[in-house]
C-alpha cells in the first residue's frame, strides 16, 4: 500500500525526518501537500485534510495516513515505520534505544526552533530578535555541546551507527539535525565539529547512503530556509 | 523484578509521569534518589549513577533501569511500561495513538517549563522575568486552548478515557498536566476550565482511581514547587 504523508510544503521542518525514513526505506508514499505543486494550494489542502472528520486527529503535521489510521508526532511515525519496515532493531532493547535517541533529537530540534522564537511562536522573529540573540547564546554555548557530546558517546558505544551495525531511522534524523545546525549556525558548528568526529562522520555516511542517492539531489528534498532551522547571521558565532 | 527509577528528588517534574504509571500499574520499583531521604544526597547519587559506565546512557533523568537495560525519555519509558504491564491498548493503532497523545502532552509540558525560562534554562528566572511575562501571555492565550481543545476532541472521540474504555498511561499524564497547569496558572485555568469539561472530568476521574488511592495522599507523591510547573503570580491571568 501507499502511505499518505501530510506536511507543510516548502520547508523541510519535522516532515523531513519522516521523508528521509520513507525514502531510505524504499517505502511507497505520496507527499500530499507537496504534490499540489504550489505552496499555497498545498497548505490549503493540508489544512482541509487536518480539519477533516477522523477518529485519531493530529494536533499538527507531520502525519501519516497508513492502513486506515492516522499517525501523528514525528517520533511516533518513525516508531511505526521502524517496526513495520525494519528501519530499527527489532529486539526490545534496540527498539527502545532508537526511540530514546529520536526523542532526544526531537528535543534539540524544538530548541533550535525556539532560538528564533523564544517568546511567541505566532509572532514575527523581528519582534523577538533581542530575546533570540540571548537565547542563541545559551543554545550555542551549552545546548549544542551537551547534545552533540551525547550523540558522540552513543556512537562510541554502539558504532558505527547509533544502534550498531546497521543504520536506523535515528541515524537519518541525526544527519538531518546536523544539516540543520550547519545551516543555521555555520560558525558555531565549524568551531565545534572537531570535538564530535563520530557525529559528523555519521552524518557524512548518511549523506552517502546508496538508499538516499536518488532522493538527496532531487527536488523532493526541501531546502532549509524559513522553517525550524534558520540562518540569521546575528544568532551565530564561533562560541 | 523491581525496577529502579532515577529522577531529581524534591520535584515532581518529568519523573512524576513515570511514577504515576508505576503506582497505578501496581509495579514494583525503587525510587532511587528519593530513598536517600535527603535531596542533596539524592541528587548526588543520581549524578553518580548517571555518570556511570553504561552502554545505553541517558542524556537526562528520568530513566528506568529494567531487565538490565536503561530506558530514558519519559514517553519512551511509558511506552515500555505500557507494553510490558498492560497500561495501554495492545493493538497496533491504540498503542500508537496513546504514544502520540503522550508526545503531545510532553510538548505542552516542555512549553510550560519554557514559560519561566524562555531564554536560558541554566540562568535564574529573575534574569529572564520580563521575557517570561511575554511568553506567559502567548502560552495562556494561544497554547493552553490549542492543546486542551485537542485533548477535549480526543476524549470526545474515544471516551470516556483517551483511548477508550480503559485508562492508559496517557490519561495519568493528562491528569498530571492538568494538575500542573492548575498549580501554575490558577486564574487562567479557572477561566477556561468550563470550555473543556471532558478534560477536567477525566483529570478528576484519575484522581479518584482506586489504583492511586494509596499513592496520591502519600509522601511518595511530590508537591509542585520549583520544577517545571511554577506559580509566579505575575505570569498568570484570566486571559
């Protein structure tokens, strides 16, 4: 069967974590809002679908319609795809470990978003720019090292991938997180990359996966821009 | 077997979501940092354990040591407990639905924390008080209704509990979220409670569960105070 993926068109956002798993897993899907070909039309179609009458409503995209059920929350969708399509270890401990890593990645993704929207997600960046500068400082100084150091230890323990001998959906997500951080905080990441060689090597290995060779250069892959990871030069610095 | 729960002593925090599931499920556990009887000693024991040599390190508490594996991330621990002890539906769709709800609860919990720490989690509230006032306004106005309205619809569809005829760990967590919001934002919650009758009735039903009758009045249950949910009168208002 073909899954339906619903996410805001025009940004990678949280939808990209799902898309990477679908693509790397060779799983048939329709990218419902994207296939409208026009961002406005795609966003309207998404809102119409999301407001529709269903038993398991999502609070927000991304969500996946699969086998008659609607699955929302990025880590939950990936848990489903991991189990159903072998994108995570099948043993109890390995499955929980990958879910734990995914949730930890999701925590940093949420924080990366809040760097540019520390006060009000519904207000403009320009209206919270000074606060964003202060939050960015703490994010660069404390949060990036804390999380990247953690993933470095995880790879060190389990390597070469986060959960051992085979890549899992958490590896794809770590790649996307690293890509996002590189885009939003190039000076900071340039400064610390050498401290986390295993993390950056893993990201490079994901970028070189044969399973993603067709996808990554395609126009199905969304460029960073105005989404979760944003490059505001005033929020970036080496330290 | 008896599980080991590790969490910061003296605050309910994210540990309480796990504790409620353990208690309501009648599951044997040791509350390792709490049993030191002294907060400083408990925190030291936690940090020593967390820094220990293990294959599946947690980034942060809470974590559960069970069957020789360490499980971190609140929603992941609850997924494990739900599956192992029947605290969630066992069918595929129901299990994913409860995990999705738990992750959505976790999102609002994280936002409730960031209300009083919008800039820097490692800095004092007093040093980000003005920003906190602005973030609190958006949280009260937009975020509380968005999430409570969502849970109201979920109960409306599935009722009487979030996933149907039996309570699951997500119901326990929704109760704790409601309790936390009532503590931190009593004026706001007093003003909107009537809009979400099913949510508040569900919370009352959890409070009255025979499975929790021994726990809730006990000193194993931590009082709100200086943790995720904090009552700063200047951050609360009816609207």
